[in-house]
C-alpha cells in the first residue's frame, strides 16, 4: 500500500505542476476591421473576463471596458503594471495605482478574498492612435502585498 500511495502522490504532483499542463484559452477583448486585441491569463490558478466596448485604432481618452474576476486576494490597495513589447524588446513600462487606502478610485476598492469584482464603465487614459504593427502587452494587477490579483499576456494587432 505504501508503494501505491507514493506512486499516486508523485503522479498527482507531476500532473499538477508539469507535463501536460494546459494554458488558459485565448480571449478576444475587441476586434474590428483594423484592430484586434487578444488576451490570455498568465495566472496559473485563475482566468478572468475583459472586453473593450469600442475597438478602434484611435484610442479614446475615456475608454469603456468590462472586467470581471473572483478575488483570490484582498485588495486594500491595487496596482496595475503594463509593459509593452515589440519583437521581444520592451518599449514602454507604466505603473498605475488603481486603489489606494486613502484614495479609492473605484467602488470595488477594499473588496476581500472570495468576493467578485465586476466593473463596466469608462477608464481614463491618454488618447492616441495605435501605430500599425503587432505588439505584446503584459498586464499585472497586484495588491499591497505584491500578490497577483490578475495577470494577462495580450496581443494587439493593428493593420
């Protein structure tokens, strides 16, 4: 029986951590004739939903988005890091505080582990035109303890 238990334990660990692990599916955040934004969760434990209402090469300063996730971590504070790559070279890195203890910017600030976040509305950003090309974007939401709340690898294709 000890041999069976040890073999089962090893098989379970291999199945969870390696070998045939599957990635989360690739989702479409938005798509129109000249712009497509695809994303995939890079958090091995959780996927999430995200979409952009108006998909346009001309990025508006008030962009309507939808985002939904069940929290695995408390978020007294929440930060967003964005890194933009082209041909595996970082061309832009940006960090933005979304929830600060003394300055909550959204109604979901202060939510606790196990609660759901669903946000649908405008986010302020600098308006600009997306240049033609293919870009990789790494987005990471993390809390005050640097624990990952959500993570995504996105591909932006602009023709």
